[in-house]
C-alpha cells in the first residue's frame, strides 16, 4: 500500500514538472507569411517657365570668303550690342555652330538656277538665354534688327528643374499612400510597412515655340513681337510595395 502511494506521488510530481507550451499569438507569425500590396502613385506639378532660349541664324554670303565671314562677325557683334542695351550679358549669347561652304553661281542660261545664297556662305547659329521672359519679344526684334536672317524658335524651360521634380515625386508618394490605405480598408487588411519603392521622374521637356521670322520683316513700322508661354507640367511616378496582414 505504501509502495503504491510512492509511485502515484512520483507520477504526479513528474506531471507537474512538464512545462506548458503557450499558443502562438497572431502577431508572432513570421513576416514572410504576410501578403503584399503594390500600388503606383502619380504626381504632377505645374510651374510657369522662368527661362527662354531664342535660337537665331545669321547667314551671310559673298564672292570672297573673308568678306562673307567678316559680315557675319559684324552682325553677331551688332546682335551683342543690341542685346546689351536690353540688359542681356555676353555670357547669355553663344554661338552653337559656325560653318562655311562654297555654293557656285549657276550659269545664266540655266532654266532652274537653284536656291541661293551663292558664293561663299557663312552660317552662324546663335542661342540667347532670356531670364526675364517679358523681354523675349524684344530679344527677337533686336536679333532681327541686328541682321539675323532667321529666328528658328523659342524654347522654354526651368532654371531649377530638380526642385520641381522632387515636388512631383512627393505628390506621387502621397498618392500611392492614399491608394494603399483605401485598398487596405476595403480588403480588411492592415498595412505593416513599405517593402520596396521605386521612382521615375525627369526634367520637364523643353517647350518649343517654332517661329519662322525673316529679317526682311523688320522695319520702322514693324509691330513689336509678343509671346505668352503657358505653364509647364512636371510628372513624377512611384511604385510602392507594402507588407500587409
């Protein structure tokens, strides 16, 4: 009888010594078993351009190569003088190219002599940066008066495009977050954290206003040129993958 009591007591003591295993809580599930949610956000920022670039051509010709080049140089110098009067420095006027070629004069008896100019032809392409956009029309008029043979167009842009790009990306992130919250609420899931994020943004494309103004349009009774550019749109895109549970 005593032996039976000793065995029973030992078994009871052994049962008490076995540790209990708690049930796994929901928030201890490994993150690898969670789901993901991927959204793409879009952001757009509109800004007025703060820089204009006027493209002008100066074409001169003569039977003498030296005289053709000298006349081209004279007109380019006259362009600089007229623009200086508008407060535009020489640093804002650049020659992007300068070329010369010989175009022989056709025989008088030829029915289709072809297009001129003939002789030695010198072509200079110039670019003029205009910070005060209100002066763009006056710059075009000054270039034409100085002897520019053609105004090829006006390109508008931003002096600090990166700042606008960052603003567009911030708007895209906010859009992506709003989309994720809406989807998570509708699907009755919880957003845990961001798993990965990628972005895409670039400088706004230059807005070009084509013109085809010839120097012959200038005159005492010429109407001043006026140009009114529109705002520029800068877009940003982000793709965000969230961990959800």
